[in-house]
C-alpha cells in the first residue's frame, strides 16, 4: 500500500515538473491592484475548470512528439469574460488536440479583472445588474490583456529554435474574451509581434470596435454559432466582411446551433468538430501538412 502511495506521489511530482511555464513581461501595469491571488478551481456555475485573478501573464507550453512536429505553433487565449479563463475546454484540451496534429501550443494566461475568490460568481452577478460598471472594469484591463498577447507572440518568435518551430508559422487563437484579445492583436501588432494567422472563436465583438484590417493583415479563420446567446454572430460576420472587403484571406465557419462557450465540449452538434475544420483550413493555407 505504501509502495503504491509513493509511486502515485512520484508520478504527480514528475507531472508537475514536466509542465513548462513561461513568464511573460509585465512592465506596463494597469491602474488596478489584485488583492486576491491567482486561483484555479472548478466552477459549478459554468461547469468548467477556471482560473481567476491573473496578475502576472504566463504561458504553458505543450509540445508535440518530435517525429510529428510540423513546425507550426498556436498561442491559445481562453475565454471567460475577462473575469476568468476556461482553462481546459478553451485552453489545455485545445492544446492537446493540436499536439496530436504535430502543432506546438502555448496556453496563455493573460491579465484579468481583479475579483474576489469566485470571479465567475462575480461576473454572473455584476454583468446583468450593473452592466456599466462591468464594462468599465473590462475596458480598463483589456488593453493590457492584448499587450500580453502581443508579448506572447514576440516571445515565441524570439525563441522559435528552442521550441522547434517555424517563426513564420505562429498563430493566435482566442475564445470569447480571448477572441477579443485576438482581435486586439490583429489591430495592434508590429513587425516583431505579428501573428501569421488568427483564429477568433465566438469572439467578444462588443468590446473591440471594428477597424479596417492592416495592409499586411494575416489570414483569418472565424468560428461562431448563429444562436450564440450573447449575440456575437453579427460581430463575427462583420469581422469576416472587413477582411473580405480588404481582399485578405479569410474563412468563416458559422453553425446554426452551438450556443456560446462550447470550446472542446461535446454537445452532439456539428459545432463539436470546429477544430477539425480549422485544421483542414490550416492545410489549405500551407500552415501544416500531414505527416
């Protein structure tokens, strides 16, 4: 019995040591303070594992097996209304799926709105009852979350050799609020932190005003559901149209049903296969090839 216990503990230690965590620059601080430490827990309200109170941006690296490594990489920004991160369904589970296709993944913890111990309960209470206060808190932090996204791209490109990736095949994928970060990245990149492709998934269009894409805007692959209860389908279509009108490479996967926040969760709907559609698109863009 003791032997089994020791083996279990040793296995956990190896697993923890295997995690590759990268701290990102945090030189520009927003005019707010975090009084509650970063916290990871299962939210009964959302039915997913979440992380709240991120004040120090970081990434966890997920590497594919060497023999199937395509050289392509994707930085993943989970969603959660900027009050939390759906860390598995819109983060770690996505990364593991990509690894199976030979794609290196980086799950980004970008800075979030400071909350109490249960950030999910806080957003569910405040958003409908005090929408102006809620949006003010979001807009205060979002520019810094976007900087975290840009810094993540720069770090990955600067360290491409270390990660065994192609510096010209770095993508940025974000869900909901993470999709808003993705849109912010699309509008604010420079030469050193430009993504090579963008994947906003049911992105929170309400908090990022629509702009004309840059002249060298990268290819865009959009995912959403028409029945998104937050009404994000229209914003997704508008972003698609702006890329199309600018004659930039763009694709849209719009599902009739799927709701919001489906991520890697299975609902028995066509939207369950959105990531497979992304992978097919990535092959048409010569971003990956079958090994």
